[in-house]
C-alpha cells in the first residue's frame, strides 16, 4: 500500500469506508476512488490483523461496490498482491496494460514504480460476488 500523508488522507476522507468493533475502534478500511464516469478503483483495503478471517475485508469490498453502483459506475478495478482474496470477492484478473494511463499518476510516487508486481483485477458493477465460500453468511449492511 502506498504511504499517504495526513493531508492526502483528509483530502480523500470521503472516499473511505471503515469497519469498527463494538468499542468503536477502527479495525478496517477501504476506499473507492472515481477515475471517470465509468471507472473507479477500490484501494486502501486493510483489516487489522486481530480481525482477519471474519468476513470484514469482504464487507469492505461490498461497501465500495454498492457505492460504485449508486454512482452508476460500470467497472471497479484494483491493484493488489492478494489477488486470491479479490477473486473470492468476484473480481477477475486482467492485463495491467488494459487499464487507462491516467490511473498510473499515483504509482509514480511509489518506490517500486515501474517494476511493481501488483496484479490488476476488475469486477463489473452489479455482478454478484463469486459464490466461493458459499455456506458463509456475510452481512451486507452499511458499515
Ligand atoms: C486481504 C485482507 C483485506 C483480507 O481481510 P479479511 O477480513 O481477513 O478477509 P475476509 O475474512 O473477508 O475473507 C474473505 C475470503 O477471502 C479469503 N482470504 C482472506 N485473506 C486472503 C488472502 N490473503 N489470500 C487469499 N484469500 C484470502 C478468506 O479465507 C475468505 O475466504 P472464504 O470466503 O472462502 O472463507 C487482509 O488480510 C489485509 O488487510 N491484508 C493486509 C493488507 C492488504 O494486503 N490489503 C489488500 C489490498 S492491497
């Protein structure tokens, strides 16, 4: 994940969803950044280690997907090292070269640019998440 200054976080605070525990402590976040009228990025997904494996990451993904749907965006993409997690959330891999050039603006600040090995995945908005893990029941209420 790219380091962000406090200033950048305040500027983009409205893009964020957070998950909180019973004490109100933030235990996870995700963000949806709109690039164009038909394209947005799901970014900044992280769940506190102590809360891993409880379906919180999946709910944070779904919160972003619902937001994209409300904005009538057609496609959400993500760049990640945990492609398997996103595949379980209904995303599929694509060649990074298929993404428009404008999305790389932020990447030039990353020390790994241009040799990053992140994997690009997309999910059409409105598509049901993959039924991998069927049998689990995940809340989809607003976080
Ligand atoms: C990746 C991450 C967000 C997952 O959060 P989580 O709350 O533990 O995930 P969930 O409990 O919602 O898991 C949903 C499904 O994905 C699977 N999964 C979770 N983490 C996974 C991983 N790293 N690799 C593959 N599958 C994973 C779970 O087993 C579960 O599968 P199931 O439905 O078959 O049971 C969390 O591990 C994290 O914050 N990692 C560090 C930051 C990071 O890598 N962020 C990714 C964006 S760049």
